[in-house]
């Protein structure tokens, strides 16, 4: 998009007042968005965003400027603006860019631009039709398809230069069931760092059915129990718990600001010895996968917690500089308008050895979570509260019936320490994670796990086991 000579000139202007570091992030992003509501295609939207952001780092301060004009004069202008935050005097740099080769390649078979809009619409219509045919009580269905092809060039004053092409595709289905005096919602989504080949392994029809079935199942659900009880989180529920209650607290900027319960605990036992937590940007095809992060550093597999012991944090360039360590390739930004910050990629609890069915059988009276809903987490102390979108009562080691209105309340580090069974299965979910006003595509995963005691919010009863419901 811009030649190396121009980039070198721009970075020299950015460093003209003696900054410690400067970089440029150049982006061209083409997107397509299709939505279906009220049984017809509501919107087809496509567009291209182009721009560049320039950052100058001086001591512990950052100056950032951006533009959507990529001519040299405009880039020189914003580089000059960013450089003025530095008051150290002239410090010219000589740049000899070295293009960095990727450590792995995320293969894309069918780029979105090679696919007709009609074929993308057909995927949406399949999911919509399937959801509506699942049951007569399905009152509303909303389906969204989105793809993005992002070309980036990243260069910095250290002489690092990378080019990358990122491709992501996803499909989401929401179904609403009306039971007369009750309305329930079911949701399903899938996607990855891939092209239209996503739909070789993911069936839009099955996604529509799954979302609708969840909504219909919840219409028949009984009120959730309430009290302290064992909770089994199925692998298919994905890693919302580890992402929210653990992952954010391991991002280095929150740690360094004292806003994480994990600050100062490196080398300490912070989870059960059966628990290993990993953030990995190199898993082919996953939604959070990147060859390079948004600072041009290679992504990697980062073990955060190993056998319950805290090993380290997720770093971008700036936070790594503060801790005198290396970036883990977690520097991410939503677009050229945003400066990079430490963010998760694909975060998960590693599988264990317990059979998922045996984990359920080990619970006399408790809750099985198959789909998580929204929630909130306090990263300072680790306290969390999550809604359960799809849950089931476990009675005497068997799945008894669906329940509605359940919530999970607890403390992230304590919950990780209490995990006593870790399944051999593994399930991913995708999402767009929000932080500091920026969205980033991520995925998270876990095996089936058992937490022997967690506070479940509901309306059925208060306290321990109810012998009238879970009697032998």
C-alpha cells in the first residue's frame, strides 16, 4: 500500500524530537454484512476502510495520531503531530527495514471476494428457514453474516516490517420462541479466521435448528434452583468463564495498573493443579488467530497457568517494555484509529482426563451449563456474575430437565482452585471482546469441568439438596 522509503521518511519525522519508539499501522479492510429479519433479507452492506495510525512512545507516555489519507504529505503531517508530545530534542534514526517472516501460515481456501453475494445470502436464508421450521412456536428469527479481509502493513523504528492479510467469516442466529405467557431466546454462532470454506464444516441449516431448539427447550424449562451446589460446565458451553473471570485479569496492562487479582502472583498456585490455561494465537482457523499481532510481533502459544501455577501474562510491546520482557504477540487494535493494547486471542483451559459423562454422573444434585449468557467481572478482586442461557438440573448423576433463570455468582480465582474434575472433551465459542472501547475477534474454549460448589441464583429453593426432587 505504501513503499518502504515513504514509511522510513514518516517514521523519521515521528522520531524527530527524540522518542524512544515509533510505529505505523497501515490498514485496508473490506467488509460484507448481511442480515435477515422478519423472514426477509433486511440489509446487505459492503465497504472498505483505509487509513494509517502513527504512535510515538516516550518514557511511559504514548502519543497517537491517525488519518484515512495515505498520501505521503498527510502521513508526514500526522507523524509530526504525534512527535510533538516528545520534548527531548532531535534524535534522527536510520532505518533499514527487515521484513519478518511468519512462524506459521493460516491458510484460506476461498476468499470472500471470490464468492457471489447470492451465495452469501443463501447461507443466511438457509439458517433462517431451518430455525422457522423447527417448531411452530418460533416467532422471530434474526440471522447475520459477516466477512472481512484486512490487509495490513506494520513497521517500526526498530527496523521491523511485516505485511499480513487477515480473513474472518462468521454466522450468527438468534431465535425467539413465544409460549403465550413466556418468551425465550436461543442463540448460536460460528466463525473463524477463514474464508467461505467455513461452510464446508459448519452447516447453516444445523445452526438455525440449534438456535431454535434452544429457545423451544427453554419454553419447557422449570425454574432454576438456588443455593450453593455443584456446577458442571459442558465443553460445548465454551470458555466464557475462563475468558471473563480469568483471561482479562492476565492482560499485562491491568496487572501493571494494579487492576488484576493476579498481580504479583507469578509462580504462585492460583488454580487447581489439574488446570492449565493457555492463550494461543497460532491455532489454524480459529476466530482469534493471527500470524502477527497489530504491532508486527509474531503471535505464539502462551501458557498463562500451568498445573495451577501462574506462569506469566499477556504482553504487548509497551507493557513488555515496562516489565523488561518480550511481547507475547498480544498487542491488538480494532482499527487504524486505535492504539494497540494487550488483548486475548484464543484462550482456553486445556483438556484433562475425565470423561464428560463421568463428570455428570459424579454429581448428585447440581446444575449443568450448556450455554453461557452475558455477565460481568471485577478484575480487581475476580468476582463475577454470569447468566445461564441453557442449563439443566442434574439429579443423581443424570440430566433431569431444563431450567431457566439461572445465574452463577462467585470468584474467578477461587472457582479455578475449586475445579476438581477436568474433561477430555473440548469446545470452542467465538465472540467480539470489548475493552477500552475497542472490539477484537476472539475465541475461547474449555473441556467439561466440575466446580463442587458455586452460588446458583434461581427461584426453586434455597439451600442444599432438595430430597423431593433429587431422591433415589
